[in-house]
C-alpha cells in the first residue's frame, strides 16, 4: 500500500531479468502462524474463505510477516467443489473429508457446473480486495483433476491412491467423464480468478506423482494440456504454474504442456531437471524439513538450490512442498531475508 509494486515474481515467471530472486512459500498462510490459529478459533476453514475481509487478512499475513514477493489466495483446493455438490469439511489435523465420495457415473453426473459469480462470489471479492491492498502479485490457484479426484474417490487424504487408480483402470469412461468435469471446473474457476485480478495461477496436482509416466501420458496429460491451453487463451499475460509432489519422473511430460513455470519438489535437483531438457521457468525446491535444521545448514542448502536455480533467468525460490503446521515463522523470515540478500549481490 503506497509502496512501489514489486513485480519481481512475475518477471521471473516470464524469464525476465530480476534484481534478486523472488521468494514465496506454498502454504505460507496457515497453522504455523499464531495469528492464523487465533482466527481459526473463531471461524471454520470455510467461514474464513467465505468472508472476504478475513480471508484477505489471512492472505496478507505472510506477506507482511515474511516479506515474500507474492501472495497466494487463501482458499483450499476443495473450495470450488463444495458448491458443485461435494459435501466436504476441512477437519483439523486431517484435511478435507468428504461425506459423499464418488463411485458411479451417476455420482459424477450429479456434480454441477461451477458458476463462479454465483457459487463463489466471496473468492472473487477477496481477490478484488487484495488487489487494492497488496503491493506484491496475487497468485490464484486451483487443484488439478487427478488430485481433486483422489479426494473425491478416497473420501479424504490417502497414501496409496489405490481406489483412485483402481477407478481409473477399471472404469475408463467414467474416469474420463470425471476428468472432463473437473477440468471444466478448474478452467472456469481460474478464468474467474484471472478476471477478478489474479496475476498468476498455480495448479496443484500434489498427488499425481502416484502415477507412472506412461499412465500420466495416457490418462492425465491430455486433460492438463487442455486446461493450460484454455488458460493461455483467456489471458496470455497471466503466467501459469504447475506443481506436483514426488513427480520427478513426470517432468519430461510436464515440459511438453503449455504451462509457463514448473514447481518441483526436493527429490530431484534443479541441475538434474535442466539436464532432462526442461526449459521452462522453475520454482522450488528446498526440502521443507530443512526448516527444522540448524540455520547454518538450512542456509547452506538454500544456497545450493539458489546457485543452481539462479544460473538461468526464470527462477523462483520456494520449498519443494508446503510449509507444515509446526514450522517456525521466524525461520521462514530469516530464510526469506537470506535469499534476498544473497541473490541481490549475485
Ligand atoms: O498460503 C497458502 O498456501 C494457503 C492456501 C492453501 C492452499 C494453496 C490451503 C489452505 N490449501 C491449499 C492447497 C491444498 N489443499 C493442496 C495443494 C497443496 C499441497 O499439496 O500442499 C492440498 C493437497 C490440499 C488438501 C488439504 N487441505 C490438506 C492436505 C491433506 C492431505 O491429503 O494430506 C489439508 C491439511 C487441507 C486443509 C487446509 N488447507 C489450507 C489450510 C491452511 C489447511 C489447514 C486447515 C485448518 O486450518 O484447519
């Protein structure tokens, strides 16, 4: 507010020159912050979501506390599914729990179209409010069809995704109908976010690494290509980011998608990613567990990541996955300062 707008993150997404490496963290707003926990005592997760003033406040908290170069809309990948007929609650200590899991074509056909202006007006209002308040770019986001389907089919968090994959293998037509429906929701939802002012969009496919590269090619890649193409056609200037955990074996497939930035986890180094021929902008990829390491070690490892990432234009510092609930906010602040200081001198 009043400050000069910081577009370093957007420049890095576009592979432009930057004065220093921009930083933000997946799950930068949430349980590790005492202020968030205090707000959560008064409101349920979806009550925060549905109240633009509170939702904008929660979104801004990490920007103000950590000095990160981007804000991410405070919502959940389940947010757009509630209004289309999914009976979902966010349960403390577990995550999304679904009372009516999907198992038949009838269940899929019952999922309604998303009409963002009518179904999630509070999200669009939060975005508009944040654009007045923020002096860093606002990232909108959505879950990706495979990851959303995993919750819909399993009924909640899963380890093996057996039912999800079993469904995919044994009911290919129903599976495709589900992918199509969720792709439509994703595109409609993200288009509405972009129209309301989201300056970049990230698609979270957190659990798609459960698939082999061959299954990804067969069952998922065409859907993801369609999503990113539709987003490009909506607004060519809004960068798109694709994230998955445990997905190193899928990077060559991802590199073929019409997406701008790949967000990678820590199981592969940035040098290795580039050696695969991946030529997109990259985001990542410090192991979040290092937030629990002595700060000297954390710094050393962050430096290694940065030295690899920043050797080419198009690099954004982030963790390889989200901040966990018992992370220390002060460590995140020191890490952010370190990345800024170190890379300003490069
Ligand atoms: O700053 C931010 O990033 C916060 C906004 C945000 C985002 C981007 C939240 C709030 N959720 C998400 C995305 C999300 N939700 C993903 C993709 C990112 C990732 O892989 O981490 C996933 C898989 C979910 C599903 C989900 N929702 C989980 C994980 C469960 C599992 O399968 O292991 C959990 C714990 C939630 C609830 C949730 N969402 C967000 C918060 C802060 C919380 C904690 C709930 C609470 O306050 O009680």
